[in-house]
């Protein structure tokens, strides 16, 4: 038998793995993934560290601890639950009286209940500290398990993680409840008190400490926030006291007396002042630039080319180029050129390439074969209102498809029951610590189930940030588990299971329909404010991973709409489904279609045919859209305009997500096909084609909808 070098480390690892398994059955790969997420290191590396000789496999390690693990099949494990000692004195099952119901074994303690249980034990023991052995013994006596088995880590490691609740002494190996002291009233302290408190905290935590950590510790110690005393931001407070504190950048601060320490010097070298950090090689040239007396179209071409090359990207927003031109030349582009900027750029195809979505690139960068997207068709200014401009003169509600047949209520009821079964199964079959599963998408928003559903698994103990580093791997691991487990259920038939960057896709086959299902993962955020903070701290290209966290907000927004509005949304989702999209990315997301439809329904009060015409007009005019929901009530938009991430306001087209102030739903979406299909009269062919007996005027298979 292969042996472990350090038996103590091996025992601790066994308890950690057992805590991750809990009452689940996992494959070796799933357990390794969970360990890497919770501990921030590879399980294979940990096994290598504790092995005496060669690399130890997980299976060999498990064989070393038969008291903790039970091997299920060839590649699966589950935790072996310890039996309460009282069971030893009970008669065997064969000797128990037949027909008498035996008591249910107690539910295993959850991780979320652990800190409350430990605080209860420490309060019951008086105010003095307890040794770790005493605490563990009391815990085992009361709850019939150990702290390590519940936490998945050693007692000392758990207490260090919960330093906001427990005061742990690693030298004496004792613990007591954190003494928060009596709350201090705002009138009893002043700025000098905050200076003393912060100096003491840095001395105990330092020499370098996060400002946010100091503010949190201050509240714990004094029962009052820092800002209520200093009446300013903490960063401004530190700058007011340069004799005591030294701000190092990146949210760090130290004491002035620690300035010569090596770790402080290293941070000071890397903390480049903002002015220098933002400086670019062209700034010297910019300082000497003189605006010519006469600005011509050639200046516009040269400046746009210079700006795109300076950015070093494939394409740039045209509106951004115009704004930067105005800053440099002190004159708007439209005062120099004839027509709109996009039309002007199209007159220079040898230099510029229109890449769609209000962006432009350079042919010398994109290549000689690059082709500009088609411009939106030019239309005469409508005489009547926008809602009726695209509507055929002889159109009426009879030209629309038989909605009673497409959106059959009996089918809706049966499919919703299957989706609830699926939601419950996903809570059970996942190897993750699922807190809850929420049904979203059209099916969870009061729309017809044929349009699809999202099921978001809110998982405890997932990291809140750096999603690109762990979420795709977790989704890849989750996909075969769902595929295998759901295939065992006779009531559910699934097909086409695949993993994407942040979700698992599959089709639910029910009632003759193929219903698209997406399973997404989200951490359990502490509050909406915490979620906003995590998004704000993440780079823009990682913010898409937070989409799942807003599932409840999207559900509430849609379910609160009128029945008439939902009927039009259902119809427009169906219209999108029957268009012959050339590639999947050309098809607009459901949430985008729903919001554009609601936007038109709120602006136009009319019958269904004119509402549909208004929605199609909004699709056709998407290139110039700017919608920030400023003129809507709070039932639709969950934030105020000041909360919007400012760089988004310069983007065109712009459709802000009303539940997420950091998201432009049209950013990166090529709307050229959508605008083409929304042009009259082709936009009505889908409806007339269905009325004539075809599944859709643009050729869609009935299995998709």
C-alpha cells in the first residue's frame, strides 16, 4: 500500500475532501474540481506534497482512509457518514420489533450552520478562551460530529477564515468570541480617535493593509462606521494625515514609520501615479499639436486613421472617434463633412471598413479582403406615426398566426410541470453545494415555455470574482454529470447536450416541441450591493459571467407586465425564431428581444398589429438606438442614471440592461441581419407564411419552435 509522508497533513486533506463530498456522490474529476475551487490549489499537487515517494493517485489516497470514504463503482466516491455512538447499544435491525417505525437519523449539519453552533458553545462556556481540543470535544458531544467533518478543513484553518467572529490565538491554540466592545456613539469620537484606531489596526495586521479591511475592523471594534465620524472617503482621510499614514495605491495603506521596510518599498515602486500611468507615447506630440487654420475632410480621414492605429484594436466606435476629434481640433466632425460620419467613412472604402454595430476599422489592419457591412436601407420620413408606417394598409389581426395554436395553454401547463421536475432534479444531481435552483428565461417570466428556459444554480462557496479562471472548467465538468443523470429519468427526454463558456445547453423534448434549456451557475452574493461591487471590480470582458446572478430581477420585471404586453412579447419571440439566420450569433438573444418589445409597448398604446409594427420598426432602426430607461418608472429599471457605468454612454447602439447598470445588451452584437429582416415588406412574410399554412415565411423547422 502506498503511504503518506505526513500523516497529519493527510488526515486534514481527508477531512477536507469528506467535507466537500458531504451527502453527494462525485467522480474523481468532480471532487478534484471542487477542491481546487475551495482551496485555490490543485488536488494533484497536494497529493504530490504529502506523498512519501512517487505521485499518489486519489484512489490510492482514498484506500488509506476507509473510515472516511466509500468507493462507488469504478470512478466515484462518497463520504462515509459516522454513526452516532448510541447506535452501538441498539439491537440489530433483525431484532427490532416489526411494524414499529424507527426514528429518522438526524440531518447532517450544514456548513452555514457551523459558525452559529460554535458561537453558541463559546457563549455557554463563559467569556474565557477554550482550547481547540476542548471546543472540538464539546462540538462532538453536542452534535455527534467534528468541526473538521463539517467545515472540510482543520479547526484552526476554519477559525482563521472567520476572524470577524472568533479571536484565535495560534500560539496558545485557544479561541474565544471576538470582543467587539461596547458600541461607540458618533458624538463620543472624533478624527483623532480614528487615527489612533487605524494605527493600532495596521500595527496588528500590517505592515501593509487594505483600506477596506481597516474600515471593516473599525466597525467590528466600535460598532460605528468610519465615514460617520470623518465625513469623507477613507482615502481622503489618509491623505489628510501624511505624518501618520502612507497611501501605497491599489487600495493599500501603511504607517509612515514603515516607509523604509522592503515590502513597502516594493509597493511604492509599482504604485505609479495615475498621471504617469495614463500617459501615452503620443502625449508629447499632443502637447505640441497646433490646430490648422482650415480643417478639411482630409484632416478628418488622417485623424480617424491615426486614432484607430493608436488604439491598437481592430475596430473603434465611430462616436468615440468623433468625440476625440472634437477634443483635438475644437470643431465637430459634422461641421466639416457633408452628411453623417458613417456615410462619410463609406465614401473612403480604400481606407475604412464598416464592421457593424457603429464600429469602423482600417483596411490596412483588417486585410484587403475585409468587407463592410451593409448600411441600413434609406427610408423616407413617415407621414403617419411610427407604429403604422411599416404596417400594410390592408393588415389586420387576422393576418397574424393562430396564437391559440402556437401558444397552446394545455401544452404550456404540461411543459411547466416538466420544467419544475427538471429544476428539482438539477438541485439534486449536481455535485455542487447548491443553495437553490431558480427557473428563469421565458418559462420563468410568465411567457410561453416553447421559447425556452434558464435554470440558474446558486452555489455556495463559489468565488465571487475572476470567473473566467474557474467557471468554464466547472461547466465542462458539470455537463457529463447532467447528461448522465438526466438520461436515467423516464419522465424527461433530453437531446443535444453541450457546454458553452458559462452554461450547459440542451433541448427538452416535450409535447412535440424541442425546448432550449440553459443551465447556468452563480455564486450566492450577500446582497445586490455586494453583486454591484463585484461587477465594478471586474474587467469589462469578464462582466458577462454575472448574467446568471440577475435571474430573479429579470423574472420580476417580465412577470409584472400586462397580459397584452406579454402577448406581443410572445409573438415577437416567435417571429425571431422563424427567421433564416445565417449563423447563431446573428440571432438576437431572447432578453434583448423582450426589452425592445416592452420599450415599444410602453411608447405606443394601440392594438396588437400596430404594436408589432412598432417593434419591427425598432428592430430596423437599431443602429441608432440609445435607450437608458431614464424616462421609465422604477418598475422597469432597477437603478438611476447615475449608476450607469459611464464608458457605456458613449457607445452606439446602446440598450442598457434595466437590471444591470454595467451592461449594454447591444455591445458586440452584429444587428445587420436583424435590421434587414425587420424591413417592410419582408418583415411581414413570417406572419403571412404561417397564415398560409407554412411554419414560417422565412423557413424554420417546426422542431425549433
